[in-house]
C-alpha cells in the first residue's frame, strides 16, 4: 500500500519501534557472528548500552519509556502499588498510567499509531488506529481493538505471553519450544501490520526475550546446558529484526530498545523477611499474606522490587513513625540496607536511592521512601507470606539490571552516550517531526 492509498495528506517521517524486553546490550554486542542483523544495525546506524530507571521493573519501565517521564509523573512504580492512605495494594494497568503516552501525542498530531503487545496497556485504547495490549492482559478477546483486528489476531493464533510456568521445570525443552512459538506468532502479527503501511508510528514489543532471560540467562553467562538453546532463540530474534528492517519503506526509521538490562541471579533476597528479622516489621498474627496484615508496631515494609516504605504516622493508616522522626528513621534504614551482605560476602545494594532523587511529579505521593538498586546477582523479593529465610533460590537464574539496557536507532545522527530510558520518547517524536514541549519530558532527544 503506497502513500496515496494511505491518504495521510502529508509526507511525514515515520518510526517503527521494536521492543526487546530485558535484552542487555552486551549480549548482542559480544556476539556479532551470531547476531549479524543487530551488528549491521549498529554499524550503519547508532547503538549502545543505556540505563534503565529506578526501579528497573517492567511495570514501571514501559510506562516511563512510552511517556518520557519518571514514575512520579506516570504514577506507576512497580508490579504492585499501594493505595493512598491505605494498606490495600493493586496491580497497575494501562488506565493507571497518568502521563501522556507517546502514541497519544502522535494521534493528537493527526497521525496514525498501531500498538502491539506493550506491557501495562490493558485495557486497549480505542483512540488509536489499532492496539493489542501486552503483559497483564487476560486474553486477546479483551485485549485487542478494533474488533476486526481482534479477529485477525485470533486467526493467527496470537499469544499475549509465553507460558512462564514451563520455565520452572528442570528440563527447559518444553519452555524453549513454547517461547519460540510465542515469538513466531508475535512476529507474524507484527509483519501483518507493518506490511499494511497505513501507520505513522508502529510500536511493538517482543516480551518473550525477558521470559527466556529469567530462566536461561545464567546458562548463557556460565556455559550451562541450555546455552545453545538460549543463543538459538536470540538468533531467531535477530533474524526477525533483520527482516523487519529490510521490509521498512525509506521514510521509516527503525528504533529497537529494551526497558532494562539482565544479569545472572545468585540469590533471591526476601526483603520483608529481612525487615522482620531486623525488628523493622511485625505481623498481627502468624496467618499473614498481604500488606494489611502488618502489626501497628511496624516501622517499615517493602514492595517488589526493592522499594521500602516507612510506616509513617498520618500517611499510613496505622503509621508508627512520627513525622518529626521520619528523616532519622529513613537514614537508619538506609544505612542498614547499604550494609546488608549476602551469603557470599558481597553487598546486596549497589546503591540505596532516596525518593527525592528518583521521583518528582504530580503522582509522587505513593513513591517509596527508599529504593535499593541491587548488585548483580541479588534479586529483591517482597512477599508477605512469611519467607523465613532472607536469602534463597528459586526456578529463575536471571534477573533485571539497571545498567546495560539496549538502544539501536537506524540513524547515524543519533548520539547514544550517557543515555537513559527517558530519552527514547523525545527521540521518537523528533524523528517523526511531532512537536512537544521539551520541559514536559524528563528525557532529551538523541538527534544531533
């Protein structure tokens, strides 16, 4: 379909964004012979490692990437957030994102946007050309709009996500097969939309990469039994990105990015078990499984991933820490977190970030007081079901990292140096010649 058939009125530059959730730049950069399409994209365009956000968790990262602002503006801090003035928690969905999405800016500029499989976008927006929501969606039947697009995806056997439970098996064969099948169906859906050539912004995310990394990344880094299966999966990702790039018209710039990096996991750290052990947290009785079960004497609690909250008088319903002791109490907790060591003698925290340093905006009232950015190898957990051991292991051998996220821009004029996730949205808007107020965004365009 050509420009005349698209009836777009003006010949504006366009962007195709491909998300590769959780892919570390070093994985692609260190293996050019296995991933020749990524190597060519880096050589002919611009590429480099970038930093994620605090905290580097997909539910917070994708709203930040797609808006260009921090969680204090998006209102989404992680997979589980707390209601104001309550101990009730909820899983943030698309409607909870309070900042303006990239595709809303594109639509308001009179352009068309097709959005596929972006995490934290359920329910799908009906103000865009077409959308199928990603991670946290209950199924394609409720996640896609308009109806004819939903029917098309059904016909393709489209999947919202891989079956992650298969990754818990010792034998990863069935999990890898399911991951490859999910990747194939995603690519097929992407190409069906891309080939229509009726969009100005295409924004699609491969999330299966994150799932594979969670269960196989240490095999890759430490030459485990599943290393070859891991690399073969990524060869398939490389092939699909190469085919997408080759198929794009000349007026389209390809952007490929991940929302965080990845590294090997050595220990799960049960933060609330540690708080309980250290006397910061207690429960009303032995039958506890949620935040609301904490006792009135609790001084601090944690939500995943590595977010710590002072149980503050006047803010929390049963706050035990007076406001005039807040700074002293937070400093005490911060010092203890900075000193925490794992069984291997390594510090758990790379750094402990105070909320004022990471969050600002109209929705920072539920911001955590402290966030631990962990050292590689320590995956921070925060359940309330009473894990007795602070350190443990589980079925996963890979974890998110703040550093070493990925960015490729098929434009040699993009300058990828000292870049973070917030810079992606303004770069895309600049590539598309869509106007925006620079002061509205936390990032800056990378175009020279």
